[in-house]
């Protein structure tokens, strides 16, 4: 099968096909330039075999389809139908999270299974419910101007800026944060960046949405997460706490925050590129210089000396697998620091403190805060959900990091991940549920979970 026919079989949009083809041609050219024996290019150098990659592509495509909510489709007896006027993509299929979550969707965009028309609809929808006026919820939490929703109700389009609820008026409270999560603003920018690449356009950035240009909404969102007065890292306190990243919204963290600062770094580079497209060189340079400052400060501020980055400088400031692997993936760690981190993760995998069933913990078992909790402060018990459960979403990032120093170990981890998916593949029948959101100490939760396959697939296909 040719690459072109393979892409067509995945039923992608024309714009996305062109985008994928351009990247594919570039990758092939790089291989040819690197080796005169391309025809014999060693399949052993791939993290996943072609057979496993093709299996993952098919599964990912079907999971994304199962996650779609078509116009006027009703997916839950507790909520009305999709009245947004276009297709939405929720975090997963079956009974998984009946609303539109910005974060999970944005993390799945580069899979190639989301059309340009779908991307534009969800980008417009997200922009249209961006907070245009500071307000305080009935639970006492602040929603600042420029904030991006955590999730959006599909029947009445009400934005919910805090996790843990669908209650528009009563959202927030100390349990879920006095300030909205810090990640969604940067994922909003990522949505626009990916759409710009897929559509090969910048005109959409001048689109007026509720009286404000989209590019201005992106820049307004960028300024929402707080910093210290003279700092650039995302920062919070117990009194004004926001969730650092939605994949651990039941965890309390304070101080300077690593993972949202990494997302800020990527968003700064993306805004620099978008402003370059708009021929605004001064703005492009400002964001580029800010990104460089973040790139320099993140390793210095959060390094634990072993090769791991800490999640924060305050509460729950433990060595954080997810921050470390994203710092590697974003190119924030370089040289000896990069080598040290990859080697440390490879050793953690081989000694059994990092993974299980091909899925990844947030924290190494040896770095748990105590015998009763993984993170210092959590709303759930140890080894459950975000407090020590195993997550497939992060597997691709970990594999790519380990492959830098130990390809065989990375291949073994990837194979464990694929074998687990094959064994529990939801397409076998209602009693099967893989990909699961995570594996708790007792049982898995939330079947047909999208980022469990989209995030790794994005890594493995490249």
C-alpha cells in the first residue's frame, strides 16, 4: 500500500492530507539524506513495528470516531443534544465525559483524524465562550477576563471553567480551585497553531468573534495564568490556587509550577509563529524571547539533581514524570541534562518503578510522598486516578525519551502498551473497554478514552 493510499484510507480531510503528505515527504527526504541504504532501513530502529503502528492507527481512528458528538446527537440522558451547530469531540466514547473538553481535544489534534472543518468549529466555539468580563462564581471562585473553559456543555453552550462539575453558576470552590486551571489557555493557543498549519492559512486569525479578533483572544488567553511579579513561570498560592494541568486536577500544587510553564513555553513559540504569519515582527520577537527565557529558567528552577523535574516548588513538589517527559519532548532539556533525564527514565522503567501494563505513573513508586499517598495532597486514595494510577496517555512520550539511550527498552515498553490494547480492544464487544483512561489499584476506569491512544500515536507515527 502506498503512503498516499494509506492516508486516504484513514478518511482525513483534504487539508489534513496535504499537511500529512508534506510532513511525510520531508521525513522520507531526511532518511534518504541520512543513508544510502534507505531500502534496507532498519525496522529495528523504529519504536513500534509497522504492524503494531498500523493497528494503533486503526484503533485511534475508531476511538476518535466514537468520541464524536454530531449535531443534534444526544449522548447522555442527563444532558440535551449537541446544539453547537457542528461536530464536537469529547474525551472518549461510551459514557465518557458528556461535554466538550478543550484539553483532551487539543492533545489529540496532531493525530490527523480530525478534519479542518471540525477544527474550525471547535476553535470558534472555544473562543466564543472565552471570559470577556471578570466574574465571581456562587462558590466564590474568580473567573478572570481571558480565561478559557475547562469544558463546555453541549446543549446550552455554557462554559464551565473549573473541573469537577457541570454547574455553571456554582462552579469552582476551594476543592477545585479559586482560579481556573492554568493549562487550558495554552491549549487554546495550540488549537489555533495546529489549525494554521493544517489549513496553511493565517486569515482566520483576523476573524471577529464576539467583537474581538481571534489573534487578540489568543494573546489575552496567554496572559491569564499568574506569575510572580517579575517572573515568567506560572505561579500559584494556596489561597488563589488553580489546577496546574487537567490530568491531575484532584492534586493540590502550589508555588512555581513546572508543567503549565512548559505549556506556556510552547504557546509562546506558537504565538511567535502566528504573529510572524501576520507580519508583526515585534510581537513575534517578544514571544520568542519570552520562550527562550522560559527554556532557560525551567531546568534551573525544577531540576531535582537526578535527571527529573519537580512538579512545583511548593506543595506536591515531587519529581514529576509527566513534566520531565514533556520537557524532553518540547526540547527544553538539552545536552547532558537531556541525556541524564533519558537515562534515569530508562533505568526507572527497567527496575519497575515507572510503568505497568505499558502505562505510565505520574510519579515513580520510589518518589511517593508517603505510604498512604503518591502526591503530597490528593482528593483520591493512593494508586487511584491521578494519585498513582497508570496512564497510557504518557506512554509515547516516555518511549521516545527512553529510545534516546536504550532503544530496546523503549521498544519493549511500546510492545507492552500495544499488547494491552489488543487484549482489551473495545471493538471486541461491550465487555471490553481498552483504551482505558487509567488503571487504578482495583480496576480500570472510563472505557474508550481518546488521549490514551491519540497522544502515543502522535509520537509513534513520527
